């Protein structure tokens, strides 16, 4: 199947038309309107600096139901020690900056380009993008960020500078999303860490059904405060 070239028109091809590797389209922009449309259809941007914007609809899709989140005994013990403090939306800019500096295997540089950072910071200011920060002795040592629409959290990236800091941040997010009755976490692609948390790969059509239902709920916009 061809990879579609986007124009200025605010539209995406049907995600079912994506290549086997998940690549659906290229071009367009990272405007708020286009990003929200993309995520609402199970599509997300992922590309390297110097390349055109690439849009993906992975099949199968890695998802996690917040209520099914699994916590290892070792992580439970570390959380009980209460050595870390967790906040939501305290320093989104710093979290995305740290995430952009994480080495990504054989990738040359980062996929979180300056253009991506500015786009997601704008989404954060509008109340659609959120961060979780993990502090140790008042120092930011881990965290994550993502997009929230309806009762879905679309995870984007995480980082840690101290062992288990990102896991503890993710645990706090899952607890909160469960309390807020979120139905779905879109983890995008499979990783050993996500599998250990209880995330699983499902066919894109199953994912799209869950996504459609979860998007019928009102979006929890604005600054998130940890209960």
C-alpha cells in the first residue's frame, strides 16, 4: 500500500491503510488540531530530525487497562519506603526535555525534536498534555508525559536518572487514572517494561473499538492535581 502524502487539509487516511510496519502517512504539520485528530483516530507522529513528519497506526497495538496494572513486589517495597515524591503537571517542559535526551538504542539522536517539544508544550498549555514528575530530595529524577483525550491516556515517553524513578511515576499515574475511571492507556509499541506492567498487544480493530468508546467521555482538561 502507498504511504499517503498529507496536504494542508485537516484529514488522515483510514488507519487500516497503514503499511505492515504501521507507517500510514507523511507530511502535514504538528498543529494542535492535527495532533488531536490523529490521536483520536489511533495515529501518532514519530520521526527523526531532518526527515518529514511520519504518522503511524501500529497493528497490533500495545495497550494497558489501568485497573489491570501489575506491580512487582520489589517495586511495592520501594514505594512503601516513600523516598520519592510525585507531582502532576508541575514541570512539563523539564520532563519533555529530559525525555528528549534519553538514548534510544541504535537511533541517531532523538525522535523528540525541537518541533515536537514545542507542539506538545502547546498541547500542555491547552490542557491536553500532562506530565508526571518523580523527585528525590527535591531533584527531578524521573517522569513521563502523554496526551489525554476522553478517558484515554496516550503515553509518549518516560525517563529516569535514579533506579525505578520512572516506574514509580508510572505507578502513581495508573493509580490516579484508575480513580478517575480512565478506560485505556495507549502504550503504542511493545516493550519488556510495559509487558511487566500488564500491557498487551491487541489487534488494531479491537484497539479502535476501545478507543471509540473511551473518547465518548468528557476530556479532563487543564492542570492535573494528584489526589
